[in-house]
C-alpha cells in the first residue's frame, strides 16, 4: 500500500496556494479609534466649557456660583 506524498491536513492544503501569511486584523480600525478619541475628548471638554459661564448662569438664575456649579454638574448626569 502506498502513502501519499502530501501529508498536510486538508485545511493547510487549501491555504498553501496563498502568496503570503494571512494577517488577521486585531483590535479596532483607525477610523473607529479616531471616532472614540473625538467622542471622549468632547465629553471631557464639555465638563470644562461651562466653567467660565458659571457667574453668568448664577446671575441669570439669581443663585450662588456654588449652586450654578451643581446645576452644571447635574447636566452631566441627567443631560441628553
């Protein structure tokens, strides 16, 4: 009884015709990384953009600056 010369498993023989190693993409794409970076940066910046306006907010609401600060903080938890 003769043995076949090619003893590779069937899956390996199917890939043997490829020109190079197969590279599997790991992680997320550059575009998605950029999107997450912009979204995260905007969320953090949103915390600081209102701070210079606290005196105006407090004056318009006839409240203390401390209370206006709590209002800005509350919008981070309950805002859209």
